C-alpha cells in the first residue's frame, strides 16, 4: 500500500499518518496490517480522546480477535467496547473503494484534449452507434445481458 | 441482477455503463452500478439481497470476517462488491448529479420484458462522466455526447 492509499482507506490526511507512524516507530512501508491497525487507532483517538500510543496498543489487542466485540476495562468500571468485525468490514469496503477509484497520482492532471476531437477521429464508429441507437433499450440490454452471462460462464 | 433487486423491492436507479448501453452506447461493461435510496428500510432490503448473493468487497482478501448489514451500508457510501450474480457497485449519490433523490428525479423508466426499472437519463449520465473526470471515462463521454447529438 502507498501513503495515498493509506489516506484513502483510513480517511486521515497524509501528515497525520506519517506523524503517527513516526511516533509509533513503525516503518513507512504502509503494510496492510499496519494501516488497518492505525485506522482503528485513529478511530479510538478521535472517539475517546485517547493518546495515540494507547490507542495503538488497544487496536493491536482488539485485532487479535477479528470475529468479536472486544471489551477492555475492569469489572464495575468503564468499559471500552470495540466491534472488531464491523471495523474490519468497513475497512475492507474502504480498500475495495480505493482500488476502484485510486488516489490521484503525483504530477500535473491530464488535460482532456482528446475531448475536443470529433468522436469519429477518436475511433468511435458512428455508423455502428447510429445502428445501435435505432434499436430499443430492451434489445440493447438483452444483448448486454447475453454478453454478461457469457463472461460469467468463463469465470473460474 | 436487476430483477433480483427489483424482486426485493429495493429502490434504485441504474447508473454507469449499463445505463449507457440502455441509451445506445456500444461499450461492453461487466458490472452493474446502481444508486440506491439510503433510507433505513431500503438499506435493510438491499443488505438482505446482497447477503443472499454472498456479496463481499471486490479485490480484497477474504480471510477476515465481513459483516454486510444495514449498518455497514449506512457507514459506506460506496460499495464495490463481487456477488454470486456478478460485480455490483452501489452508491448513495452520483458525483456531478447529486443524492439519490436528485438521481431518481433525473431518471427514466425502462422495460425489459415484464421487468421495469429506472435508469439515469442521458443528460445526467453525461454530467456524471464529466464530473468524474477520469481518463478512462473520456471515450465513454465522447460516445454519450455523440448519442445525445443523434437523439436531438
């Protein structure tokens, strides 16, 4: 994982992640397990105004029991409850979303010069598009469905 | 997949590539993108349907537990999923268009056999592609704009 991905999946700005890893003496390799643990630690810091070192330790302990709601505290005293299963579910969804929409890479954003070209010059077959436009939406969706079923049948 | 969602009475609008195909695009797409109503009852229906399809995050290792219920849907505005029926992306809004209510207002009905569902209008789809501004959308945008000119 890169710093940009780590920001996307934890929702924290880059400086916060870099500072946290520096403070916790974790290497800047942005390994998945470190980012996952830091994401939970950041949530603990923000929700319970906890010190980062403590939150990191709690997060590490909690993630040892990924299926459970983990409780920290003494009998009769305040109890900290972490629904680890739910946190991991949200983290997995954030990772999937980051893979689908990757963070912007460094450098100048691409200029969409090609958009100024006529579609035919860009390689779009206008005759085929005209023929397709003459079909009904139902016919177009049915042929898409057939293609989809074919692709699904090829999947392992 | 659309019939399964309709069967579960999920309120949704088809957006993305499939909506483009319905409008005449020739691009092949292998996932379904929907914008769903994020109210509690609809989230519960969608979560139940996704559970039946064994939905899980796409492209992510599955060794860890994954809870998919209405609370998970509430916390994640974007679901990128792999299901038994195929790849499905669910959103609660569309960039450049707005939230579900706006998307729904800018949608139009489509009938496929006995099945009726809603797709995002061509004009709104063009707005969404422009707002996304991703290089991979350039060609799709050109095609949609050409279709808009053809249908004008």
